[in-house]
């Protein structure tokens, strides 16, 4: 059984795979998220399957570089390549084929498709922490805010710290 913190980190990795957010995926992996843990859905998809489903090529490459098993099968007996082909994610399928054959790939761009939305969500989360608004905090988290991300201050405060400083008890309970 995962601790609450481990669950949040793992969920952050699953979201990163869905949104092709390489920075969030790196952060989640660096904080201990498992590259091989199924997501708990009926399909029991691992992060590599989720990235394949959503055509998250940059995240696929990161997961591969971090040791994801390209031949791992989900509950339905499908590899990430099978999933990408089945859904019609041609770029992801081509990448997975190349990686499985031992080829090297250079992808253009960063893969962080949702940077602007995440930045706004992150700002909203810190606002919610200062004003003790749990509904705003929930919306921000669902919108992509990272509960473990530091603010831009020299102290690098996390949302929980900001909520504590402002006495935002309801938001603290949520976080």
C-alpha cells in the first residue's frame, strides 16, 4: 500500500504521461514514482501504456530512458506499442517501434504541451493556499497544479507551507 505522498507522486506521473508533460514526469520519477506501477484502472496500464494512449512521445522517450519495459503488458495483454497502434497514435507507435528495435530518436520540442495551463493552475493553487479556499485549490489541482511544486520565492515554499503560514486549515486538509 502506498502512502498518501507516494500516491500523489504516482498520480502526478500518470497525469504527466497523459499530458506529455516531461518536466512533471521527471519530477514525479525523481520523487520516487514507480515506472512499473499499474494505474488501478480495469486495464491496469503502466505509465508507458498511458503515454502511448495519449501519443505523449516525449514522455515515452523519458520513460524508456528511465528503464520502462517496452514489452510490459497491461491487464488486456497489450504492450504500449499495441495500445498506440490500437488507438491510432501513429507517432507514438513509430517511436515505440524504433526504441524496441534499438534505434535512437531525437524529438523536436520539449513535450511540455500544457506548460501555460499548468502555470496558471499553479498560481491558482498558491492563491487558494493564501485565502483558504479548498474549492479553488481542488480546481487548481485538477487543472494540473503540482502540490509539491515550489513557488518562485527564494525560500522555495510548497503549497502546504504557504497554507500553514496563512492558517488555511481547510486547504491543509485537502493537501
